[in-house]
C-alpha cells in the first residue's frame, strides 16, 4: 500500500456512473510530485498522510465492489514526516 | 486513478473483437511524455484532462466487462493546469 | 493500454502448458529500450506498432482465459511514428 | 515478488474496517528509498529482509480474502545483504 | 511478460503456507539491477533467461491457483543476450 499526501478534493463535472456517489481526492507523492485520484471512504483533510490500496482491493475498500476505482484510501498515518515518503 | 491529457483518437484498422465497439483515445502524461491508449465512455475532446481506472475496474468502467481494456477514462477534470500533473 | 513496437517472434524451447498453443512476440518500448513478451492473436509483423492489454484482460484478449499471459496485443496502430511513443 | 526491508510498525489511529485486525508494517526499498505499507502475517522484526506478494494474491496471503490489502509479506529471506536489493 | 535472468534459489526459513511447496528463484533485471522473487515451475538453472507472468496469471502458471505468488516463470528463452534486456 502506497504512502501519499492528501492535496485537495477533485473537482469534476462529469464522471462515470460507477463513481457518482463517492468522494474523490487528489493525492500527491511528495518525492516524485506525481498526483493521483483516489476514493476517500475515510474523510481525510488536506495535508493528511494516508496509505492506499490498489486494484480490486480498492473497490472493496471503497465500501462497495461497484465503485469503479483502482485506488482507495485505507487509513490516515499518525506523525508522518514528508521526508519519510 | 491516473491523471492524463487527451491527445487524439486512436487510428487502427485492426483490433481484437473485444474492443471493436468502443471509442479509443491516445492519452498523454505531459510530465513524462508517455502515451497510453484508453477506452473513452465519456466523449472527451482533445486537450481535456481526465482521470483513468486501471485493471479489472477499467472493464466495468467501459460499461461492459467484455470490453478487453486495462485503462478506461472515468471523468473529465475541471480547471486542471498542465503543471499540476 | 501501452503502445509498443513488435521486434521479433520469441524463440523458446520450453514454456509452461498454459502458453503452448499461442504465438509469442518480443515487443519493445523504443523510448526506454525495455523489451517484454506478449501473446499475439492478431498476426503482427516486425516493425508494427501495437497497443497491448495487461492483467486479466490479457487472458481474455488472447482468446481464451486459460492462456496464462499478462500481456496481449489488442490491435495494430496505423501511421504511428517512433517519436510518438 | 518484491524484496524489501522491514522498517517499523505502522502507527495509524484510523483505518478502514477491512484492515482493522491485521498487523501493518512500513517496508523500505533501500535502493530507491521508497516506503510502502504491507500486511504482516509472519511476525517480522525491524531490519528483516522480506519478499512480498502484490494484488489479489496479497489478500489470500494475509490469511483472509476480506483483508483489503494490495501488499502482504510472504516470507523472511535468510542472509540477504543490502547491496543485493 | 517481463524478461529476466535467473540468479539463485531463494533461501528462506520461513514462508507463508501458500508458498510452502514451491520452488522459489531470485530473478534479476540486468539493466536496472533490480531483483525479484518468482515461483519456478520449469526447473531453471542459474544464468537462464526467462519470461514471467504477473498477477493472477502467475498463480495459475504456478500450476495451482492456491500458490500465493504474483510472479511465475513461464518459459526459458533460447539464445538471449544480456544487452537485449
């Protein structure tokens, strides 16, 4: 499970039906700068460090296998420092 | 879910039966320059910033598990700047 | 779906039973130089630019879920230039 | 299966229900410095070199398909040197 | 399917039950130096060049879906030169 930082909610006017009822966040790898979008069943705040599940586990982790994500936040890490990523 | 920019439709005279009835797009990671092909159930336009689902979720996201893709566009992102990728 | 160039058939005297009846090709990412092996249900020729499906979609794309590949050619791209990869 | 070094237990006050009853470890790739979180069904100690399974195999390896991980420790490697990673 | 070179058997005194009855090998990407662990249903020798299947295909390729690997050797490549990787 990857370790990433929460940056912002995702703003999108159009999404497929399989993602309509979920909260989406932009996550950032602070080392590489790469951003990804994840489903957030946890209720994260900007700046939180989280770990994520990829693949079919992400659908179950989103609380419903019908959620068509490949990345879901699984928990918030306590006391994580940016340089640890 | 990865964040990519729509570049162009994919032109191909031959494709496997499992992809015959879908719209295919070339997507580009503007940071690395890498291009990928994705199924587009959304109806994107060139230049749109989109996020994509990978793996088995991509087949469901394409609207039909019989579509043999590993990458499908899940939504169009509003107000995304190239430098954010 | 990744975009790769067909280099050559794969020559191997031993393969597992789950791959015995399929045509295997060496594909090359011309940007990174990395080579991979894919099942070819299409009948590609050396130099063709193709796009490939990864994961469980690759098994279905090979025409039979019993084919134990993780990468299958899904179509031949028309008019692709090397610098586009 | 990837080869990684055990660094520390993961400290997190909130995690999704699908990960509540498992032991989580931070693993580190000593070559790239990248850290990941894995389920530990083995009982590793800090400094151990382990190999991990990714994807759906990770859920079974955790001892229960209901565990929503994408990375699980599968064994402890004997006599591994850091420079081998 | 990735192309890798067989380096050595994996020596580990502890492994999860789902991997107890299989032969494990350390494989090496000679270009990047990265090592991985794979199930070997083929009987490779040190120095052999092999291609591998990833993900759920790896479990079937190991001869039994109960084998909790994410990487399995699928065949030995003839006449492969190191510089081709």
